[in-house]
């Protein structure tokens, strides 16, 4: 019984001691470790140390696109490495939250000894850190267990630090963007839309997708070198005009020809706090491997439609192959850090390309041009031996380059076989000739024939007939005046009398090359037109004046002419005889002989039929059939 009482007494004493000790700690009679000034100093310093680790890690994972270090397989933007998050149809999103844990752990581990020694006058030891991170809506909550002593006193664990940041929202949005872009191809559709709506430069768009010409004499030539810079501008501007939902600026169309685009909500969220933009990598430019067009070059010419008086070109549909990385940039508004990552974009045949099992489904031409290892140096001259600058030169369909002031294009081309050299330049006939091997293209010269553009002024010369047309005793006159109700002279621009005649005239010109045998046809319904697409050389020029449905032939001529490069940009004056009597002829032989007679009539009167200056001689001009 006595022992039991003693036990109860001892137990009571222990309880009293515990209670007293508890209240003593609460009241400060006995100092706790956390109340120790040295401990508090180390706690506060360590919390700041961990906070610095978090900020440093957030900066790194943003700068390196979710990773702690630059990735060798990425691209660069503003001099910094940017990794792919979607490439070759594969999603490659890093585990950013785990990388944050690793980054904070590494920062603490690598710097804790220096930190401990920086606590002035204190003996501080730090053990190995165990880090956990909880990503909340507006902050990171970081918990670190790291055994710590200061002057042999244990520092209470764990350390709990919070850092204001939107990194969680940045990660959610970025991951959803990479995945949805891979599935839905927003950027490809935006760029295709901008291609289809690219501005016009003359009769064709700067990035042509469909060409159909209906004006007689219209001519379009666009090589890869013409289109590539415009396509680069389309890509840059489209990415620059891509915005978050409800965050794109108003009235942007007033300062740009391109539309603005909005990516849809990601995971049902609008992410109002994030600032998102898109761009291209440093030094972005398209190459033959990253952009191809078919046909290349684009050639289109509006030619006459027989018996209609109208002209049209064959429809040309231009297809494109594009492959390039787009860079997404997402700014954290609380830290100012910008997450950067690259997204592969792929367009084929003017649609988002289908991802193949091995990545890109390359065209045959891409494969031919994919490994250019042999040197090429091709000099381009005109028919006078002068260098031709600005000519686009290809070998086996692969680009060699554009000629400079010396007329030389240099570059790398495929090895091991022979193929054609082709050269294109506005104002010149296309050069295309096969049978060149690698030894030949290493140093060869080709000659391009010019195609001058001339301003044609078209006139009718009224030929009146006295007697029966084409028979002995007949005579012919081009009158001085008295034509029509307005008493016009005998030479007028075509269609000057269209209202009185109740029909419109059309001029048909046929250039038959004496050098190659090729025939070039041009039709005109206006008094001034353009003659282009006809190479320099010697020709038989046959001209005819008809109505616009080609059911009546009023007169014509046939002469030999020479076209030279020096005629580029010059005016030429073409005179078509108009004879009502001739138009009444029915048999083919009479028409042919009558055409020769009308030609001779113009020549005898010193009127063209083709001249470099306008006729200013005296009228009337009369000739008997014996003079012709």
C-alpha cells in the first residue's frame, strides 16, 4: 500500500513538471529552440535561401522551356535555346513540376555549404534536403526537410516557403496548347488562311495559290526566290497576329493586309492572366528543304480563245510544302518569367500535313534535293554576252541560287547523276536543257534569250477601193478625212468607229519564229496593249483586224520583223488595214492575195505596218493596183 502511494506521488510530480514546463515555454520562462535568436536567424535566412532556390529554378525552367538546362535538339530564340514540345507528330511535354523539385533540390544541395558559412559568427550545419512542391493557383508551396543545427541547437523542421507565381497555370495552358495544336493544327490553318488571302501584286498574289488570267497579254512569272520571302512574311505576320481568346487588339486590319486570329480556349479556360504570343526562331528563313512549291516556277500567260475575242490562261493551282518551328511564349504575370517552347508545323498541298510514322512524308523532289553535296557554278549570259542578274537557276529541280551582277549562281546540288539545268527570269525566255552532269555544272555557262515587253499602239488604216477589189484597173486610197459622222481621218486607233459600225474590232497578231518555229499569238481589243512573252529573234508577223467574235475579217498584213532585247519598254506602232471590200471576199485564195495587196498598200504609203514611231505623213495616199 505504501509503495502504491509512493508511485502515485512520483507520477503526480512528473505530471506537474510537464505542465509547469509547458507553461514555462509558453510564457518564456524557459526558452524554446525556435525562440532562440540564433535559431530564428537561421530559420529566416534558410527560408530566404529556399525562396531564392525557387526563384532561380522558376527562371531556369521558363528560360529552358520546362527543363533545367538547354536542350540540344531545340531551336534558338533571342539567343536562348528553345525545346520542342510537339515534333514529328509526337508530344514531348516535359514534367515541369518534377523539374522544379529537382531544380530546388540541386540549388540547395550545391549552395548550402556556402550559405551555412555566410551566417556570420554562427556554427551552422545543414543536412541533405528533401523537397516537396505543391503547385497552387497563385503560388508554389515548398516544403523542405533539411536537418539543421546552429551552435549545436536543432532547428525545428520542416521549412515551409511560398512563392507567388502563375507557373501552375502556365504549365496547364502550355501542355494543353501543345496537345491541342498537335491534334487540331490551329497554326497551320491560320497560315493557310493567310496564304489564300495574301495581297495581290499585279494579276497574282504575292503567295499565289490559284492563278487564272483573263486579260489578253497578262503574264505571271514567280520563282521560288520570288515567293519564299513573301511566304516568310506570311508566316511571321500570321504568328504575330495570333492571340488569346478575347485579347486580340481592335482595328488591326487598318495597319496590315493580314487577318488576326484567336486560338480557342484550352481545357475550357480563357486564362485571362496569361500573356501569350507566337514567333519564329532566330535567323528564320525558308530553304528548299523547308518550302517547296509546285509548279516551280509559276508561269501563266493569257492566250486568245479562238473565235471569241477573249483571252484566258490555263488555271494554275500552286501547291506548297512547308515545315518550320513556331515558338510559343507564355508570360507569368507574377514573376515576369516567359515559358518558351517550339511546336512543329507542317503543311502539304495547302493543308495540314498528315504525320507519318517516321515524321514527314517527303515528296520525291524533296528526297532528290535533300542531300546536296556537289558544287555548282552556273553563269548566265544574254544573247549579247552580257551577264544576266536576278535569274533563278535550278539543277535537277533543286535550287542552285540566283545570279548576281556577274551572272553567276553558285550552290550545292545533288551528286551522282545527270539532269536538266533550268533558268528563269522575268523578261527572258525560260532556259531548259537536259544532259548536264556534276562535272559540267561545276563550271558551265548558259545563254538566256530576252523577252522584251513592248507597248503596242494599235491603229486601223481605212483602205477604200475604186473598182473591184484585187482586179486589174482597181485603185486604192487611204483618205485624209471624211470617215464617219465625225469626219475622222483615214488612220485612227482601233474601235474609233465601233459605235457607228455597231461592233467592236479585235487585233490578232501571230509571231512565227524563224529561229525555232514556235508560234506566239496575241489578241487586243484596246488601242494600247502590252506585247510580252515573245522571245527576241526573227519572226514572220501576221496581223489581222477582225470583229470580236471573229466572224468577219476586215484586213491583214504579213511582214518580217526582228525583236531585240533593246525593245524592252519601248513603244511600237502597228497599223491594220480596214477594207470593206476585202471583208466581202469569200474564197481562201482571194483572202490570201488580198492580204498581200493590203500589206503592200501600207508599205507603199510608208505606213508601218510595224514601226518604232507613229505615222505623221500626209494623207490621202492613193495607189493603183499596178503600184502594189
